[in-house]
C-alpha cells in the first residue's frame, strides 16, 4: 500500500490529511511514510565483488564452504602428534598439502598452513626448542592440550550456513567474507538512481559569495551522502526560479528519486508545489512538525523516461541544516527501502546535558559526545552548517527537550 503516513491518510488531492488541514505531519510518522511509500525494493542483479561495494544483498549470504576449509595452524611453530618430546621431520608451508604425521613426531609449520593428518596440536615457536639429534622439546613442560593453537575446520562457519541476511549493506568487510567463502559475484539490489535539482537564481557553483549571491552548499554535501546511502547519483542540475523549467525537470527526469533543494515554502518564486501538480505528481506528506526543516515534502511522480515504476520526489528546504533534517526524514528511509535495507533498531544513549527542544515540534539537534553522553553544539540554526561539521550525531529531541541523563535517539550525520 502506498500510504502517506500511519494514521494520516490522504485526501482526494493526494495531500496528507494533516497537510490538507494545514497541520504538519508528526516527525516519526513522516519518516515512516517515506518507507511505506515504496511498494517493493528495486530488482536484484548479480555483480562482480569489486562492483558490489555500497550495494545491498538481495538474498542471504550463504557459506559455499567450511571456514576454514581444513584444520590450520594458528601460529608459527611445530605441528606435533601426541605427547613430547618429538622427533622432527620436514616443514609445512601455506598452500601445500602435508603428508600424515605419526605419533611422537613433529614438523615445522607456518601460520595458516594445513595441519598434517594425525597432528594433535601446534607448539608455538617461542614455546619449543629443537635440540641436537632433531628432537623437539617444550621449554616449559606441562603437557600440550589437544587442539592447542589449531583452527579446526568449520570453526568460523560450515557450508550452507547463512552468514548475513538479505538487506545487509555490502561493506569492504562483507566483500572480504564473501571472497573467503568462495564467491566471485554477489546478487545485490540495483542502486536507486537519484537526480539532484538545486533551485534558485541566487546560487553560485564556484567562487566567493557576492551581493545577493551565495554558494551552493547542498549540492556538494548531498551528492556524496546519498551515494553512501546506496544511491547512484545521475546528475546535479541548477534550476533557475522558473516554473516551466522546474515542471519539465520533474516531468522528464529518469531518476527513481528526484531530490530538490529550496522552493518548498510559499514565497513568490517557490514553484515546487505548482510544478509538482503540473507534472502529474501526488503529494504524500506536505510539511513535517520538525525543526529545522518543517516545510519539506514527499511526493510520488508518474513513470518517465526509462523508469518503469513510480518515481519519488523529496523536496528539501533551501537552508542547509533544514535540508539535512529533510534528508534524514525522507531521503534516507526512502533510499533504504528501495535498496531493500530493513529499518535499524535505532541508537539510543543517555544525554550528557540538557538538550533544548522546540515547544511543539521534534527538533533535530547537532550534538557532540561529551564525558557523560551527547551535548548540544552552537551554530545550530537552519541556515548553518558549522555545528553539523563539528557534530558526532543528530539528536532526535522531542517537544520540550530532553533532561540530562534521559534517553535520546541519535541519527548519523553526513
């Protein structure tokens, strides 16, 4: 079901009832609405391991073999059979298949090498001494327990064992585990294609701000952040304050998700709502009870170009910190759902100091980890990024604030 938000619903014009009535949608419901807007994750496709980084597993990662695939030595030293002292014979290196080892014998062995059949333990090099006559003795005789410093076959996993669930983000560690298990390719979800439309006549792409002109901070901030969230940015375009240009950009974009910055309010050149309607879009949430960033919106666009399913629009406010609030509210949950990533359990900690809140709305507050927990930072206005650049997280502060020592949810910063 394509819902606006749990308990909110939509009117005949496609706007959330809370928006149609002139009320902002509560922030927790707005964040959930972004996930519920997506009917199903994007299709799966097999890719080489090197191309899987940042993608999402479309199915469980299952072991193709035991790990390790054979008994191996965990240390440099000697593989021994039975109690000592032992007679020495030969050497076992990694990558070689060793001959059996008879009782009372030992052979030099390297870390990671296959244990000879019949070996009962490994004596570390620093714990033994090869004496005259090719005899090996323990420096501190006390008996070598069977299995000492041996990594037994299947210690980490057994063949056909499920190692990671579907929906796991593919990190470098996941690629390493897959390679160790024998994978050459992984089946992952297609990346959501995202186009970023930066709205406004006053924005500069380079150089110093001037009279009436400001640098675009959101394009350089959002593009790598969305890529890290699993998206495939397909372009960033500046759109002048022109209704027709914006309407056509929304109508013809081939992206799965169009992200706009600015134009979400009701100013004289805020054309986003009108352009959305003209492009055949349907508002899902219009306005969220969150500070900063409450004039944000989420909408569905009809298919266009190479897109065969619905497209989505995330309208972010033009102020930088407000736009970041909109991204964590709408863009990230939407992208994670398209990638097939399940929602996480949330990260909750005790506040290290009082976290000030808004009287009626949720507040997303840049915080830094203090001695006793997160503490608020200065420079937290809607148009500021300095506090965010210093922040370790965004604290989700409910209306009225959070006293020191109380639990608060933390969200990752860009």
